[in-house]
C-alpha cells in the first residue's frame, strides 16, 4: 500500500479506557476507530512517503519527523523580515560609525 506521513497534526478525543486503531482510507485519509465504536474520518491529511506507527500500548500515535516546507505567503513574510532585520542592522552600523567620527 505504501508509506505515509501526516501533512498536519491530527487530534482525536478518545475515552480514557478505550483502545484505538488508525487506518488509511482511500484518497490519503485517516480513520480513527475506538473500541467503543466511535469512528472519526480525517480526509486528505497524508502524504505518501514515510511510515506511521503506533506504540506498543496502542495509546499514542507516533509520526516520524518531516521537513518543514513553507507556503508562498509564509516564504515572502520570512524573506521580508530577514530583509528588514538586515536593513536595520546596516542602518545601526552606519549610525554608530557616524557617532564615532
């Protein structure tokens, strides 16, 4: 079937004494099923690549780390702040040089 990793955090409220199963559903979604019969669907939260596993006690899902990718607006905002910090640092250096002379 392939290996998957989550594109975003997935949260599910599970009663304290229930166990749960996580399974992959068609079109890269997740389904969380509890022993009390509760089922919650999370469509389109997986990317195909890395493996999702559950720990031995079946109480907590473990998702391998994934590299962070930025959307275009996030990238431009980060670039803008980097540019502003660089510019302000350059201005401070010029002002400090001016005071020394």
